[in-house]
C-alpha cells in the first residue's frame, strides 16, 4: 500500500503525458481517514469511467454496532449511506474539467426500494464504497491537476460528510434501521398469521406519475375494511393496523380507475422494503410473491405445461414443451409452471395483462366449443387446486369476467381507492349465476427435468501448415451489455426482461447478466438442470454476495436480484 503523498507525486509526474499513463495509478493508497483504491483505469477519456473505491474502518466511521449487527441492518445502513454519498457527489461531478467523461463522479442512484448493492458494502472490517470517476484529460493528454482536485479536494469532503456517523443525522439513520426491523417483523408475522400480504391503514398507494415512483400528493389514503383489519405490535413503531389479505384466492374488483391495479402494483412491490416517506413502507407481501402475465413471442424450453395445455392438434408433447415464439396463453402457462419451480407461494395476476383464453372460458363458449376440442384448461379451473394441493395463493385483479367470484375466498372491491369487503355479497350472487361443472383433468404438479445447455463453440478459421483455412473449436468470449432495466445482451443474444415487472432497477439487470455469464462459462455442463444451477448461484449469493462474480475487483453497479427474477432471466435465455 502506498501513501496519499505518493499518489500526489505520481499524478504530477504523469501530467501532460498520453492518456495510457494513467494506468500507472492503479493501486491502493492510505489517506488520513480512509483507504483509496483505484481498481480499474479507463482506456481514454471517452470510455467507461474508472472504477474507484474507498474503505473506512468501523472504528473511524463510528457507527453503533447495532446498526450492522446482521444482514438486514447491514443492507439498510449501506442503502442509507449510498443515498448520502450520492447527495454529496452530485455537488462535485464535472467540476473538474476536460474532454469526454473528464470530471465525472458517479454513484448509484437509489430508488424507493432498499436493495442490496455493490455500491456500498458493510463488512466485518468496515465500510466499502464503490463509484466511478472520469479521469480528466485535454483531448487525450492527461490533465492530472484536475484529478488531483477530485482525489484531494472533492472526495475527502464527500467521504467525510457521507460515511462518518458524527456528520450524519443520528435520528434519521435510527429511523431507517428501526423501519427495516419493523418491516421484517411484519414479513414474519404475515407468515405466522397465514396472510399473503398486509397493507397498513394510511398507506399512500398511488404514484406521482407513470414515470415516477414517488408518492402522489393529495390522494386518498388507504383504509382497511373492518372485516379484514388486523393489528400488529411492531418492535419500534408500536401498534399498527391494516388490511390482512388471507392466503387462498383473493379477487380484487371494482370500476375502472377506482384503484384495482394500483393496489396490485403496491402488492407486487411489497416484496421489497421501502424507504421512509414512500407511502408504502408497511405494504408487505410474501417475499416469494411473483407477478405473472402473458408474453407473446416468449422463448420456452422443456417446460411441463400439461397442467394447463394438453392434446394439441399437432400431437406435440406438452409435458416437455419448447417453442421459440409462444402465444399469450402458452407463455402464461409456462410462467406459472416456472413460478412453481422458483418456489413462489403467491401469484399476482391482472386480467388486463393476461391472455383471456388462458384465464377463463364462459358457459356459451364451452357449449359452442366442446371440451374435447379445447386443449387449454383455464386458470379458473386450476386456481383452487394450486392453493389446496400446492399451497400457492392467488391475488387476481378482474374487471370483466364474473366467473372468478365462484372460486374466490376473499373479494375486495376498490371504490374510489378505498377497499370494501364484498365476499358475502358475492357468494350470495354466485347462486344466481352458476358455473358449468368443471371438466378439468386431475391436478398433478408439473414434473420436468430441464438440463441447461449452451450454444456450441463457434468455428473460427485458422490456417494450417500449408496455408489452408481449417475449422477450429473456439469458445465464444461472452460480453454482457445492459440495456437499462429491460434486458441485456450476452454474446450475440438478447435477453428480454421487459415483462418481469418486479425487476425494478437496472443494477439488478446488470447482476442478472453477470450471473448468466458466470453460469454459461462455469456451470452449464449438459448435466446440471436449470434449478440446480440457479440454486448454486443463490447459495453463493447468500454466502458471498456478488464477490464471486468479480474479475479481479468488485465493481459498483450491481444490485442483488431475488430468486424469482434469476429463474425468470434464465428461462428467457435462448438455448439449444
């Protein structure tokens, strides 16, 4: 390890040299209150910025040990510090001048949810903050005086104000930690009480706009129907009341624009903790809950969809079904089966984004098209068995078909954003509108043995002794390029994640790209099944965070995804 003075001397010695001389800065430097590491140096001022990290010991930072005593508090503390660091860095980015990305100081921008990120990590030894810096240049000539400003003027101020307990609001941080512990208590409590989800009285569910996840101002606060109201005594906040959604089949109905989808959207994001002031802090859903929808054109590989689709006219086997271009109903059937495989205990569905012919067939259609001529067993006829025989609850938004009232355990009507329990009323009316007797085949959990494969090595021409080209096996070098939250490319293939609605951050997508790359290069061997590979990755994530994906150093820019999103990503990777 070198000293900060030696870094200063290095900077001055390379001033006005060509840009590659910056490579000599790579290393670790001891500053007065922290250690600065230059992990990767960009190739030129227009390339992706350099990777830099700062390490601060717990003793120097001074945070109470109770704030990093376990996994939950460490993630919460890291999230809080990342937000503080970003506020400080925004004051100094691009204040150092130069070409291209010169002077950029970039830190992860956190959203409303609390995620485990590589941007800030709390270890046994201390705090590690990772970020990006654009090393300044004029053209492609080093301007190290500007980089000296960043390292010796700007950065020390940012680190001091963001990562030292004495300079932060102790009360705000305490509130963040206490909120996380209360949220965890609710997660455990809904499991003990056989609830699928909980929405607190006073929650603000509507969002500011379609492109903003901040709470809407001057909207109707949530208030639970008395029949569904439950009370909990939280460790820090104390008594809290709200609507408990029981396990089973829950139907959310109501007129258009009355808040059905708004409630479902809040529930689907209730798998994450939210920050103070979000309005959904105490909206908590079973952590395995999965939002499902139809996806026309989806890739499907070796999925047993026979629970929903059978007896195809072309005699294709649906117990091991594959297609490059699935229909809406086929994709939704596959999504449910893949959700079962991923260990989901709650399915969230919205009639608006579901395939109509997959969800229900009305009585008239059943008379016109006999059961023998229809290969699809609708979800309506499987939902009850999914709960009673597989332990999987369903929360469904419906606005057009009344058939779902017949299978619902709980019916919630949204009336001007206020929920009303109309379960008894709906049951009485069901007698006036009977359903045809179900003709579904016997329920049997899907069984599939999906061996994960990868593309064959590419053939690269190479000259032999006589100068003739001959084919040679050469494994493809995989590069991952992320396209925002919606997907990434790996090698020459795109992985489309647009319809994975609980994937909320591009850093989660970045992590999924890294996990898939690791699996393709090191785990897929033609013998391991897809679940075996995902479980290996989840186990390593739990024990090592994202460090096992590091190629020499851990980079800023990754957020740990849930098991459900890892499965969803791998299921959309096209393979032979």
